[in-house]
């Protein structure tokens, strides 16, 4: 199996141009130009092939699209422990927001207790995209029926100068305001977040259709 050949058969050069503009820090030559739905279909097919494990071991990859496929393959893994191990091996090689955010392993939903332990570990990382991934998993899995107010502290305790971490903190708290207003608003009222994250949280929450007009006006009054 030649995964790179599979990716090049799906190449859309114009899409590669577009994707390169959205992904700072990576030169255009490293984009094949595979659209995400096509990459997702490929991942669902290849995950059934035993040889795909060889591809997952071949890091770092050369192309952005290989990394996207890698993230999507991890999302399809069925065994929780194997998935966590594979994610831990891949995270040090994640160098952009798109690859980080494409990873959403389905098996995480069935292993919340063990996942929370890993989230606490990832979110403390000094590596930008390891930290971002941890916060994103916290947002994805622990703001609904499994929510506890103490989980907000995991995100609030992260202090970073990295833009893509700060954006995730703001995204997390804006989502938390929409889903768990009463517990979350205290973090804004008490200025618990760094100033940039505080103001970006308010901006993103006020852009959300899940926040009421009254809540939006109140948030506006809390801007620093």
C-alpha cells in the first residue's frame, strides 16, 4: 500500500492553494490539495487495512495532507488504549491548527474517566498543539451531561502566549457560556482569564446564536 500515491490521486491543486492560505507557517509545496471529505473517506477505507499501521509509524510526514489523514485515521481507531498511545506519538509532530482540530477519536466517548486524566496531562503541555488538543477534547466531551464546574478550572489554569492556545481557551469558555452559563459566567465576572482570552471569550460568545440578547448585553459590560 502506498498511502502517498492514494493521496495524490485525490489531488485538487486549487484547493491546495486555498488551504495553504489558511495555514500559516507551512510552505505551499507541502500541500497536496486533498479535500477533507475525500480524506475522511480514504481514512475510513484505510483503517481496515493492517498495513496502515506502518504509515502511522512513519512520522514526521512530509505533507500536510499526510498529517490530516493521520489525524483522521486516529479518529477511526476502535481500541481506546491503542488510540491514546497513537495520539501521544503523533501530537509532537502536529504543527498547525487544522491537523490538531481534525482529530476527534470516536472511542473517547466511551472512556470518559481515562480521557479526563489524559486531558489534564495534555492541557498542561508547553507544546502549543498538545495543549490545544487537550482543551478541545475537554470542550467536546465535558460541557454537556458529564459537566462538572471544576472542569472549567482545567482551562482557566492554562496561561500561554501562543495564539492558537489562547484562541482555544476563548473558544472553550464561549462554548461553556452557551452550555453552562451559571457556572461559567463567574470566570468572566471575576476576571479569572488573561485579558486577551477574557475579551476574545466575550466576543465569540456575543457572536453565538446560543447566547440570549440579554446575556450578550451583560457580557459586553464585562469587557476589559
